[in-house]
């Protein structure tokens, strides 16, 4: 999903013009991916409905100010990420993962094709190993592989440079490979 389909962009513009039916359609299209993303971050199925509701309220409030309707997906996932971070902060203090100062030196120039795991795992195998990963690594895998966001959009959602996304992807794939191997999966 390099960029949202034109109908999604049109729906966003229609929402900005105040069409309630367009907003209902936007929610119908994006609520399932939003719930899956929130569940992968929050780790608690009990909190997902409340978090989704908070995220949609933030969308309603911010949608009139969204200047690039074609960037709705990264914007929505950014809102969801902040909603989870706020939720975790309220429960336990600062969100795990914190700010990342930059890319790891050994992986800064890593291209996706340099990793033999890239493209090998399907969504079910990824989900099976995600629970054992730390939040920053789990999050980048979810955005890149399960939400199909391009690197630049992942960087925007995570509010980190693209090199950091590459580094986290590299580290997350390595960790995921180790986790899946321990569970009996052989790449």
C-alpha cells in the first residue's frame, strides 16, 4: 500500500466538507485495521475498544485540519500510536520504548533486500512471534509488514528518521527470527 486509494482520499475530503455518510464509510473501512493495530500495540484486548474510541474522537477533532487527505493512513496510525502511549502513561508512567536517538550504526544503510527474512514470513507467522518483541520492534514490524506502510510513512508515524526505521526493522527481524526459531519455525 504505497499510498491510499483515491476513494479513501475522496472520503477524507468529503468528511472535511461535513458529510456524515462519508465519515461513516471512512470508519467502516479503517476501523478493522485500526483495531488490529491498537491490539498489537496495547497487548490487551480489553483496552482496544476504548482506545479505538479515543482515536476516532481525535480523528473527528483533527480531520478539518488535515492538509493532506492522501496521507490519512499514516495520520490515523500516528493518532492511534499516541492514544496507546497516553493510555500506557496513565497506567504505568512513561511509555516503553521512548525516543530513539537514531539508527544503529551496523544497520543504518541496510536495504530491505539485504535481509534474507524480508518477504519470507507471512502475516500469520509474524503475528505468532510479535508478542515476544519489545514495543518499538513490534510496532515497526506491524506498520511495515502488516499495515503495508512504506518506510517513509512508518518514519512519520513513529516520529523517527527513516534510518531509525531501517535499524528497527533489521533488529526486529533478527529478534523475530530468533523467537520463531525457538518456537520451532524454520525459515
